[in-house]
């Protein structure tokens, strides 16, 4: 099997069987809503953070397969990470999506299936929407940004 076929299978698996899907009615979760007008994607992410660690991630939304599957992959990826580790992973994800070299010690596992998106600029916002929402939530929790200033 070619690697891009394998990647496509992983993306479709997350699209059809999303992990951590569904919102909770719980005020201890941070809720972040973002949309991507260029594609019509709409996404809500919820994060539960305790002692600087992300102990739960939820997501719900409508959109294309790239956007919805990416929310599922993101939720699996940052769950149980510290806020700073998650922000570092998100930063490397953006580098990869833009087609730049990225640190494969920090960004490991399923998120690398979106590498090919860098060749389709119109889809970059789809792939990063969930990660942007998570980043927004983590930054309000006082995580330190990789690049200050
Ligand atoms: Zn989209």
C-alpha cells in the first residue's frame, strides 16, 4: 500500500468514527467555537484542564472530511498532554501543514497523515481549524507560547 493511501484511510477512519466526539454540559470545560467560512466548516472544541494537564478533549461540528477528521486526530493527540507540550505539538503541526520542516520528535503519530495538505492551500484552513481552536483555549489557560512577543 502506498503511504498516501494509508494516510487517506486513517483520515477516513477518523471521519467515519470520530474519537471524543460530542459536547458536555459542564462549566469546568473551556469551550471554543471557530468557523472557516471559505469551506463552511464549523467546529466547537471543549477542553478540560487540571494542574496544567489536558485531561479531556471534546469536539462537535459540521464540515468537510479534512476538518472533521482533523478534530478527531487533534483530540486524541493532545489529550493527557501538558498545556505546554500540547502548544508545542500544535506549533509543529502548523509548520508541517505549511510544508515546512517540522520536529518529528514532537509531532508524532497520526497527525502526520495531513502532511499532504500543504500541497492544497485551500484545505489548510480545514486541517488547522481544530488545532487553532485548541490553541486559543490553551492560551487563555496561561500556556507559554513558543515564540513570545
Ligand atoms: Zn473544510
